[in-house]
């Protein structure tokens, strides 16, 4: 059996999002890849949650849940010292029912310059592709309309040509 990572016993108040609902959570211990947490109601085993404390964000999967306590496993390492320091000075210790602004809930790291450039190039490529498809569709429709007009006028024009040839 693989030995457990060392745990750091803490008592940290933070905000937790499960689905679209936000609530309060207490982190009771932390390791580099997991945590023990306590909330009014444990999220179901296997669900993914987001925990925020100031600028620090932990995204984790619930690996076990009992009553009000549950264990979390993260994919990315947890910056324990950053969470303890709450370096940005903001506080997430409001009551569980307190509503937070959309900016706080949706705050995410901004893409760096290279990612922004790739995004812009992808957007421009998509616009060019869309324009090309619309132009091709327009050309096909124009040919179809011309063919219908030719077919509709072929009979009467051949009668006019025959009448003119007789004179």
C-alpha cells in the first residue's frame, strides 16, 4: 500500500461551488494533491467542485463523503502556502448564503499573449472559412437559378426561332 502524503492540519474558511450553487466550506487539512473539507451538506462522491479563497482556486473531485465531511483529490498541485497567506488580501469568509459578484465567481486567469494570438488567428480563420462556404453556396445557387431559367425559356425561345426561320 502506498503511504499517504503528509497532511497539513488547517482551519480555513472558503467558498465552494457545486454545480451553479455557492456555499461556505471549511478546509480541515491540505496536502499537495488533496484536502479534507467540511460543509453543511457534502457534495456527492464523484462530483467536481471549485473552492475559492481570495485569488486561489482549487478544482477537485470528491473521492469520499460522509455526513458533512468529504475528501477531495485535485489534478493540479495545491499551493498550500498561497492559500494560507491569502496573498491578494481579499476575504472569502462571508456567510454561506452570501451572494458574490459575477466578477468574483467568473474570475479566471487571463490568457497570455500567445494564447490570445492563437485565439485571434482561430477566430479569423473561422470567419474566412464561413465567408468561403457562403460564397460557394451562393455560386451553386446562382448556377441552379440560371439552369432553371434556361430550361424555362428553352421551349418558348425555340418556338420563336422556328417562327423566324420560316419567314
